[in-house]
């Protein structure tokens, strides 16, 4: 790889110092003479440029050759990576009207990614970070959702690095971007078909292969096609703690997006059954967002509770970013706050040796009082067989017995009723 590394560095000489500059997160090339760089979420045009269109195309073809891909008159688009792991996407003329257009997205080094750094920059709260770390340890399935450039890959890198050392992780990507540091990681990358249309490997092919190679967990770098169904299957077949990313603006949208992508293939699964599979497979949605000031935040950490009687996904926010203001220079003020909802799998924390105080799920001073024990008796005779079946499914998903789950559910309803009563009382006193 050293030969290609030196060759690529030579061809990309006009922008090499920007690729080495840690303050630059992305380099955008709109033809040989127009180059922009992103620093702290803001784009700035720079004076450098390539000698001509031929020099720029030579650089792109050299990159394609280094990763075994093709870009030519018949294949005008390239999705690849640089030797340092940066992602590159390029489009050649005539589709690119200004000349060869390219975006190089750099990623923070995996070794430098820590929750402490994310907390320092206000990306998430200490309690949110601790909660995610424990959910990874408990093997909860997660989807990291967000828009382009919101930091999904960075978050997935961080979460993947928290896996227990004894577990075997299989990573499947279109173009390798993840830099997960763990003792036992196997990485797969798709392969395009040759000129005869043979020899290609899709993400679906690789996910199915990964399932036969004794994985503990599987990570799909980005779900953007019918492989969504394969990831859901992975999550539902005993590979707890599997993860993936997808493009969506809210946790609810992320589930709908998975549903839409899963239906793009040749599946004949009824929509109601597919929704139940998705709701049963995904435990948490971690929503990443790039704000107007260029900062990146974890805007939601939400639990998926299943589907209601109308087939609509049920989601409850556990932590959420709340904006409190904006500074004169446009910087957004705010912090991640708990939403007052106890996750249905809360009891698993203590049982598995990961105690997590209940107080961290509530705003300071808003912890509901403990309900009397006499009000939490497990009386299931009031439910119909269909309701019992739904409760049992939810209890199984939460890793609890039916009685434990019902008791936790009653407690949560009592807390919500107490909060509602207190809110009404304070409102009346104010009036």
C-alpha cells in the first residue's frame, strides 16, 4: 500500500496540506480551479487548484486503482477511500459540468475518539454517554441516525470501540470508513462487478456471509438499500448489540426509513409483520444532528417500544438536546437533558452488574416519589389474551419476566400520573 500512498500524495499535492490539517474536516473540489474546505462546520474557498482537468482526473483514477475500483467513460462515479481512511466520492464530466467534482471527508482518528472529548464539546452529556456505554455492554441493538455530515460514522466508531474484548465483530461497508479498535474485528467491503458484469459483491451478499462466520455482533456501516432487511434479520437472530447507520432526521423517521429500505428488495413480508420485526429488533435510536452553527450534537437517545394497535411505531426519548439560546456570533447554546422516562430494560443494568441511578433519567429535583408497594402488585387477570401476548413480547424484548415488566410498567404509569398532577397543581397555584 506504500506505493499507492506515495503516488496518491503526489497526485493530490495541491490539497495535501489540507488533508494533513486536523482542523479541516472536508475538502470539496468543484473542477480543477475551485476548491473549498470545511473548518468547524463552515465552508471557505481556498486559492489552491490543480494544473488542469487532466491532472485532477489522473488523481481520481489513481485513487480508484489503489482500491480496485473503476472510474472511466462507462463508470463516471467513484466511491472509495484514501489510505488514511478518508472517504472520497467523485463524479467525472460530462455529468460534472464544472469538471471533475470530488468530496473528501476526513474522520477523526479512532484512537482519539472518546466520550470525554464528545462531552467536552457538548456533543452529549455525561449521563447520556454512560447510558450508551452500558447499553453496548448489555448488547442492545442500535441504529445511529442523522443527516449528511451529522457525525453518524464518528458515533458508530465510538460505540463499536466499546464492545467487550471477547466478542467477535463483523463490519460490512460499501467503502471502508469505520476504524473500530477492538481485539477481534473482521472487516468486509463491497466489490463492483467487472466489465462483464460478474464478480460483484453487494452489502447483502456480505451480510449473509458474515452471519455464517460465527459473529457475536454485526455492524453495517451505512444502510441505504434492501440490506436493511438483512440487518433487521441479524438483530432478530441472536446477534445482540448489532448496529448500523441510516439517513433520517428523527428517531421515528429512522424506523420508517428502515421499513422503506427493507421493502426495496424482493421481500413479500406483509407491512404489519415487517413493522413488528423492526420494532422488535431495534432497541435504541441514537440521533445525530449538525446544527446551524456547524456544531454536531447527539439530539436524541430514544428507546423503541414496539408498535401500537394502529401499526405505528412507539418511541420514547430517554435523553434529548434542548436549546436554551443563541449567542451573538450565532453559536447555539444548550445541553442534553434527561426526559424523565425510565427505559423498559432498566432492571437489566443492576442485574448485569451495571448499576445506573434512576435519578439520572430525571431532571434535577424532578425525581418522582416511590409509589407504595401495594399499588404495584402483578394483577394480570384484567388483561385480554391479546394484551397478555403483547406484554409478553415487550417483556422478552426487555429481557424481563412478564411479572417484572408489568410491575415496571405500572410504576412508570404512576410516575407519569404523579408528574401530571404536580404540573396541574403548580399551574393552578400560578394562576
